[in-house]
C-alpha cells in the first residue's frame, strides 16, 4: 500500500465529471504505474466520517451484507444500512414499533426527512445512507469487537468487561453478560445463535447460553 499513489477528492459518492469519473460515477484511485496491480480497480465511493469521536476499533458487515456495524473509543455502536435497502429495514423496525411501542411524531418527522434525502438527486451516488440507521449506547468504555447473527441480533464486547446484546428493530439493550476483565473478541455460534463465545484478557474462552444468560462451558 505504501507504493499506491492516490489522487482523491472528497466527493461523498457524488458523481464527478471528466476523466476522473468512471461508469459508476465514483472517483477512481490511480494505482502507481509500476505496480502493485492488486489494487487497480479500487474506487472511492463515500465518506462516512464525522459521526464517530476518536478511533474506530471494529467494524463488521451483517451476514447478508446489507448492514454495517462500526464501534470504537466513543462507546457507541452505529449501524449503517445500504441506501437501496433502507426501506426494507425501516419497514422491519416500524412493524415492531407499531406492535409494541407505537410510532411517535418524532419518528414520523424523521421518516419524512429521510424520504427527502432519498429523493435528492445528489444522494443517488451514495452507497450507504448518510447517517446511521440506529445508534446504541450503554457501554462505558471502548468497544473492541462486534458480531452479527443471521437474524440481525448484534453482540458487542468492551473494555467495560461486558458483552451486550442488541437487535436492529429495538432501541434498547436486550441483555448484558458480565465478565471479570476486558472482552477482546466474540462471535455468535455459526449454527445456533442462542449461543456465543467470548475471549477475555484473563486468557479464558467462554461459551454462553443467551436464553439462560449464563456460561455453558469454560475453556482455559
């Protein structure tokens, strides 16, 4: 990457004119003529900066590839959604809210502003929506890892010695799993998302049963 010469201007995914624009309308990164050639087709698509405060320690796409979770030093989990998939996930969230919470006037105002954004010609080149689909607070120290289940549940681990469980249709934390040291890594069970494993600074791997909210097995 050190040999990769770049010529990028901030476009936020908006179409650019002249030789800088390709068929998709994004600014293209020009690779150095002498190589390496592994990165010949890299393109600059969109800048999502300005939301996180401080370093971002982890980011991961959902299993379907339509959502992106980002987290770091500011203790906040942010979920981003692809622009052309926003309606699908917003409908999912609104169905849950209508059944359990009710839709507030503020949410209706937000929906109206989002519709205006989607109708704006300048936003059509964006890959993601320009602001997080949802943000989650609750951790009290840096977030270190994140994991997705196939059913859009999310786990986050933190230096506050906890793992927290979330779902994109809900606004609040669903469950907290307490550890005795920093939780540096975690992952849902690949076949049964009622279980997850966590790795901690204490050198132990724990297999958790989510419904029972307890450690199922401990690997030292």
